C-alpha cells in the first residue's frame, strides 16, 4: 500500500523511522522519506511608491522589491519572476493597489509570457482601488510566472501590492 518514490534528480532525506504527518512518504519499511525541494512558497511586496519604473516600461512587468517569504528561492527578486522547480499544481494570488489615479489599470498573471488571468481597477471616483485575483495552475518544471501591467499606470501601492505563490502538490 505504499506509493513509489520518484526521484526526478533530487536528493532524498531519510528521516526517523516513525512516519510523519507532514506530507512525507512512508516506505514499506516504515521509514519516512521526504524530498529536500518539496516545500516551495514565496510572497513579495513593493516598498516603492511608483510604477512603472524605467526598466518595466519596456516589458510592463510589475516589479516587487521586498521578499517576505521565499522558501526554496524560486522567486527571483531582480526580475520578479517565479520559476517552477518541478511539475505540479501551484497556487498564485496577487493584490495590486493603485492610488490617486483616475485611469483604469489591468493586471495579468503571465505563465511563460501568456496571460492566464487578469484583474482590473477602474473606478474614477475613488482614491484607492485594488486589482486582485488568484488561480491554481498546472506548471511544468522551469515554467515562469510574473505579473504584467496590461493597461494604465500603477501609481502608489506602497506595501499594499503583493504577489504570492506556493506548490500545492507535485505531480
């Protein structure tokens, strides 16, 4: 009644002989085995107050410059791109705030440079408005995810704009 252990080029860590309840795979010998790269999660925020920057004017990538969590180090702060370490189901969410801006913004979550989901904020009568969305994605190893400003200018959003993701389970 045990499942096979797929190595996929990763080292395995053999734990104590008591099975654990934290997602480790238990072999027929009662030994708990866990992949060293099984835990993947990131959360980033913006600490600056204006977007797009000079660099993001070319790609319209929304840059995040402060990492709150980066388990596995698969979120690249310089490019604000997450790279999947393995095939699996991943959860992503974003919350981007525009402030004092009377134009509509549209933000897309991009997987390998193709838009997967979008959100917009376009009320002309408010001073603060958020564009938010979330999704589960099937990702292959080395697939990339980032946020793109499709329309408008993102002014403000200091520490109110976040981008987060984690591996739900590997496949």
